[in-house]
C-alpha cells in the first residue's frame, strides 16, 4: 500500500490477501500472511510456523474444488506495532464429491507489523455453523 495507508488499511488488505489465497488455493501466499512463527487455530488444531500452516492448508483444501471466503468489516484495535481484531466470515465450499458446505464463524486475530508489513501473529477461528448451505444443520452455540 502507499505511504498514506493507515495500519487499519494495511490489515484490511491482509484480510483480502488471505481470502484471495484461499480462493486460489495458494499455500505459499496463504502462509505468507502469517509471521514466521505465527499460529493458526482452526477445527481444534493449532499450527505454528509458516511451513506447518501451509502444509495443513493444502490438506484442508485438497478435498475441495472451490472455496470462497468472505470477511465482513473487521473490528481492529492498533497499539504501536501490534494489534488485535475480530472478523466475521462466511465461506462457501464446493467439495470434489459435488457436495456443498457453508461455514459461518468469527476469526479472533493478533497482528504484528514486521518490517512495515502487517501480518497475522495469531489467528483463531470460532465456528458457529458448518453444514448444508440451506442452514438445515445445527447451529453451534459458542457465545
């Protein structure tokens, strides 16, 4: 981004890069959204470091033909070179077997400015719904 971008602008760009790498199934770009020792927690599993994050990303997406992720407008708090955030997400997944899945959740994030680039230091997904796209499956009560 240009020299006039705020940290919040940079973090929104990070969220866009993250979702774009999911759509493209690009493990390298996905893992570069994290600090070198970053943490990604999803479905009860925590991966640490870019290699582990990229490796698990490939395993998750191998079962899917297409994954489209949408971030809502994030809540971001910045303090110097770090920050925290919360973002609601919607994900539509078309599996290789033809089935479809909708996921609704909230990511809780910790951000770090690493040499002028905002990255995820920690990213944890709390899933509220994962199932049929018509909402016929049970909603998780995590609040």
